[in-house]
C-alpha cells in the first residue's frame, strides 16, 4: 500500500530531474504506480474513497430506536446491560458475538449525541509553592517480612513542580503517621514549601456537623503553623485535584513492583531492609529531578529550629482487669500497674506507657477500632489462682498463643472438663515463666504421640531432672621440700 510519504518523495525526486523509473525505485514503488500519481498529482489519502457501505446487515437496525430511547432516558446504561436485556426479550435473535457491535454503536452515539464530559485542566506549578501529601496502599505488592505478609500503606510526599518525592512506611492514616511522614520529608528536603495540600484525610480534617463540610483539625493547623505552611485541600470526592501525588502513587508502586520482579523475591528479612529498599528507589527517581529541585529550593522557606513531637499524649488508668483503653482499642499491661494513672505517648506505630516520668512499657499500636491485644503473660499468674474465671473470660481466645496450645486445651477438656482449665493454665504459666517455644514443642510431641498433654508430662519434657554425679575428689600428698628450702 502506497503512503503519502512515498508520493512526496517521488515528487521531490522528479522535480530534481530524475527519470521516472529511477525516482519510482528510490521512492519504493513500481513505475506504473509512480506514473499514476504523477498524472493525478494527488496523495493516496486524497484518492482513498470513504467507506460508507456495510459489508453485512446491521443486526440492530430494527432495534436501534428502542435502544436509543433507553440511552436518551439514562446515558449511564452500558452496552452489555442492554445487550443482555435484548437477549432475554428476543431469544435466538442476537448471538453473543454481536456485543462488540453494540458497544461500538454506544461509543459512536455518545460521541455524536451524548452529554458533555468533565474536562481536566493541566496546571502550571510555580517552584517552591506547594507540596502534596497522601497515603497509598501497598498490599497488592504482597510484601512479606520474615515470612509474614505485611499489610501496610506508604505515606507519599511530592513537590508538583519538580516531582521530588519522599516515602515512609505507615500502617494507618492517623495524624501521627501524617505528622511523622511530613516532618521526615521536610527535613530530608531541607526546606519548606509555602502550601501543603492534602485530600480530605481524617488525619488532617474533620466533618462539620452543621454544614456537612470538612475543615482542618487544630492539631494539623498547629503542625503547619510550626513550619510556616498554609493548609490546602481538594473538594470531597475530587481526588484528581490532588493529581500530582495521585499520579506519583501509580508510578512509584509500578517502580517498586518492577524492582521486586528484578530482585526475584518479595521477601525481606527485616522492616529496616524493606524501608531502605523503598528509600533507594525514591532516591534513584529523584536523581533526574535535581535541576528543577534546585529551582524550588531557592524559593522555599528555611526549616524551623526543631521538629514537633510526632505523638499525642493521653492519660489512662489501668483497670482491675489489667487493661487500658486507648483510641477505641483495648491493650493488656503488666498487672503490677493496676490502679495506677499512666501517661501515654501515642506514636504512629507504638505506644509508650509512662509512670511518673519513667517509661514502664511499650505497646504495638493496633489498627482499626474496637480491637484488642491481650498478652497472656500479663494475667496468667492471676488466672492460675482463679481458674474458674477462665471458662467465660471475655478475652479467652487470646490465652491460646498458637493452634498447638488450643489443641492441647481441647485434648484436656476431652479427658475431663472439671480440671482441664487449671491444668491448661498451669501449662500456660510454665510457658510464661520459661520458654513458650519449648512448651509448644513439648505439647506438639505429646499430641503427636496420642497422649493427653498434662502438666507433669509437659514439665518432664521442658525441665527434665538431670542426674548430678558425685564428684571424685583426689587429695595428693604435699611436697615438703619447698618448705625446707624456705626455712633454710
């Protein structure tokens, strides 16, 4: 098939005085074809006849007025929905292969008669004017840490002008995660933009009950005031208004996925290794943005003298059940703290418990609401003394550290339900005071042998009585020659 480019070359060669045969060869066409285009003086695209006829009958010709009426009533209807309805009403008339034909008809109708569509307007960003923040889920990448799946987010900070970016791993869209990520990004950047923009994160905004809108929280405004930044947010439901960071989400996730494929594994030994893996990718992506970043840094404000603490404080009293309630979640603490008033520092990932200025315990922060984290070591000593409370204990399922412990308890209940609770609690107390892994191995060994894992049997495996042999003492006769030399 002859293209316009070939004919233009043919005409150029002929204008230089070359014979028709030579010009046709250099233009990549036959001599008769070259003669035809020389005679007509028109391009192939101009000679091509418009295809206005059908090669096969239109299966929707009779049905189209009915279909068009449906589209005029509701433009959101999909071709597949209408096609399936037509098949139900007109069986054996429309084979499945005609769906693509109807989809093309829908596309053409919307282009010619459909409603106006939303227009997106490219924005011109000034250097140093704005920084954007958002969280994005990384669960689709199926990362594992030491064999355990990692459910997590990434806090993403982007400068729209230069596309410089910074990432931190987080587990929830909390204010502590936002504060920690934003401050780390600013101190890594070494400067502060004039405006910080987010979408309607619950970490930065709250709902206005009367107006049904959203406004910034006091803590978020305090954070931005410390750095001299002005707050900005997009309209609810319009994520494209934060388009630079949204697009960076997609590109960063794709870059991480590709690097994982090259790496050949999605397994990491520690969280530190995974964090450094993400930071290395961000540094490589930022390497090509240095020139525009330098322009931004010249227009930005300097950093303040210090960071703000990225935690919130809350006072709690340890209940008689040896638990505290923090941010709608329940945590167990050592029973020695029952009745004491504690000051808590709630970070993005951990919670510090302080008593009179001393940090007495650390808790791993729970994600979500109305969840609990109960450590059996905190309460098993009391349960051993009150075994009757175990059967209806609210957090009883937390008293089974693994499936093996649960199987052991079920085996004890099958033997005798009267003393099963006490026997199991004695085994659990042994796990708390020795090594849980050793006790679990002993339980697995007894269960595999078909034996009931009683306390004495488990203890004999975990703490066998070693036979201590009597020491053989030999007293040698002293040599007195040294004494004779001393008194001589």
